[in-house]
C-alpha cells in the first residue's frame, strides 16, 4: 500500500504501530442512516459486496503502479490468550498431542483445538451481516431470513472478495501533536482534512484508509485500558 509522504523514521514507526482505527473506504457502508443509504444498494438488488465494488480492475492496476520496494507491513495481531478481550469473551488454543510416527516414512503431525469468539476478538474484518438497523441489514436483507444458528446465509464476509487497492495511512495522532489520542476521542472531518493536508495526501474512491491513533501501543501492555474505550471516527468523518 502507498504510504503518506512522511519522513523515513515516522514511516517505520507507523508501519509497526498502525492499529486501532481502520476506515475502509471500500468496505461496509456505515450503519447509521442505513435505510436511506444502503437500501437499495447502488450496485443492484443482489449485491452483497457493498462499497468493495469500487475496487475495479483499473483500481488494482493503479495500486500496482505505486509499489516500489515490495515492503510488507503486518497490520493484524496474533491471536493469543493474552490479547485484550471485551467483556467475557475468551480465546484458547490447545495442541492436544502429537500424532505418529506412522508408516514407513514415520509421518508425524499436530492437530489443534480452538475455543472462543473467533470473529469478535483481536484484529478482524466485519462483514455486512454484522450490523443492521432493527430487523433490516444491508440491501434490505431481513435478519430472520439470513441469520441461522449455523451461520449467515447472506452478507458473509466471503462476499467482499479479494482486496488489492491503494492504501492511505492518515496519522491523526501526529496531526494532533500527541503520541496517542485519548480514549473516546471523536476524530472529526476537520481532523481528517488537516492530517491529509499535512501529509500532502489525498483519498480517492476505492482506497483503503488506515487511521493511526496510537491506541495500538496499549496492546498486551494495558489490556484493560485498550478494551475500555478507543478513539475513532465520528459520523461526519465517516
């Protein structure tokens, strides 16, 4: 993904520290006002991909042209029992035993047992089936029609498809002159515009927008504070 026009030290720090707030200009439309924003979908009555439709083949080619070094930054966090968890959620991974050796080539292998709310812990990607208004979800889907005990029959995250597009990292913390925004701080439209102007960066349709808030520095350091609140975008900024 393209990095903002920042000095090398800051780029390195941001590449290691970006977490907390991710605004996908290509992902789900915001839940507020859903009845008049997402239904019917501008991409048709059968659409389950949402704004990810903005990632066109031309957009992918645009992103490809921005690659210069091939450097990869890890934005996700490892799933582990010690990570911050909300409320009574839990995550547990156990390797029950080693199997084998078996056969002439002495095959040995491991299996695993995982327990926990896998979709609602750690770093994650929410699908359009996650948030609705009352009984209605994206594109007019009614909860009782697609929400089943065995899983969602529509609006699953698998419908988003592959994401390869231009990425824009917006350093809100640096714009505000702090290492970390306060918990509960509402990132305003003026904050976004000011940070983008400072970086001499622009957001285009189909981009992925990453917001650096500094909140990720609390991960595995102060889990209670991390889970208690977080800075994030307000409705106008969204």
